[in-house]
């Protein structure tokens, strides 16, 4: 006589996953357990709550266990699921690209604001260090009057960005180029109305203080620029006459209040007019807007 196979219902598995993740120090165990179950079962959050008594199959349980174990070891939930949300849009992510963060949304929102102030004009935009493409794709999604060039250092990074452009149906508005902004010749990139960027800006001291979850899983090249944490801002300042049209804008993310004055000085010394800081949702300076003195 064979023993009956143990049935694991959704609500039972959810509670066990939540308990395990909580024991491992995960900050939002219930929410992340829900996300993982939704991903495994291919259901919405409402669907999850309407199916608490649904039994999980062996393959579903195996996949969920894999997700929970990976998360318990510190791997970011976004990499486990393979996607995240930014500016209300879905973005695919893997370990080639930095996980888009809400702080960067204020940079995109300010860029969109400037574009929408001139609806009759077509804006040529350069996204430096596009990563997952979250900035370029979001701008293209919310603005009709744009043409965007997006650059990054490797084809593997741009593969992710291209997929996100197609996923969000803006691939016709964005051109992707493999370029090392610091080392490659930029003469053939053209001239733009806006240069927007979330460059690597985390200095050595700050990098060492980052959570292990970030340091062990997210690409260091997207965070840490080397000995000079402001090297990308210096480069932007030095090539702005080549890359920007008269009256063109520079809109860049920065590390916070502690970097603002130094970057402001770099831009001013290059002859740029610094317009204003961009504040994040905690009222910290998260970006800077500068303009070419045409």
C-alpha cells in the first residue's frame, strides 16, 4: 500500500516561505514570498489571494524552494524573479545590469518635464551608461517627441536594454551603441539636446559600506568608477561642447548632498550654467541640471 502524497496548499507554502525568509533576516518576508509564488504560478496578487487552497505541484514546489534558498543567501529578489518595476514599467534584469531604483525616477521625471515643456520640438537625447535601459525606455514611453541614443560598455549590457525597449514597445525610438564613455572616441555620436545619465559615482569608502547584497551581486562596474568617484562628471564636462547643441541640457544623478558642490564646481569651471539640483523623495540632492551657455 503506497502512502498518499502530501498536499501543499498555497497558503501553507506562503506561510512557511515567509517564516523561513524572516528567520534569514529578509526585511519584507511576506511581500517577497508573495512575489516568488506569483512568479512561479504566473498569477497576479489578487489571483494569489483567491487561490489560497490551491495545491502546488512538485515542479512548482521545486522552483519555489530554489527561489527561497537563493533569496535567503542574499541574492536580490529582482535577479531571482528576472524583472523589476521602474516608472510604472516592467524591466528585465540580470547580473549584467544594475537594478533600477526609485531614486533614479526623479531624474527621469525632471527630464520628461523639460521635454513636455516643448511639445512641438523633437528632442535628441543621449543616455550615458544606459544599463537596463530604464532611463531611455521610460523617457521614450512617456514622451512622443524624442529620438534617443543609449550607450554602455558591453554588448551583454545592451542585450538587456534592447529587450526592455522591445518589451515596452519603444525599440524604434532608441538606438543602442557599445561605447566606453571614458575611453572611446565620441566624435561620431552626434550632438544632442539632452545628455542624461546615472553614472557610476560610489567612491571607495562608500562602496565598502554598501550592503553585502549589493556588493556580492550587482555589477561593481555600474557603481564604482575607480579612484576618482567624480570621473564621469569630469568627462561629461570636458566633452559637453562636442555632445550637446547650444542650449542643451545635462541631467545627471549624483550620490547625494555630499557630492553636489563638487559636481556643481566641475560643471561651472567647464563653462556650463548650473540650473538647479534635483531632490529625491527624502529631500536629498539626487541629481543636477546644467545647461550649455549657447
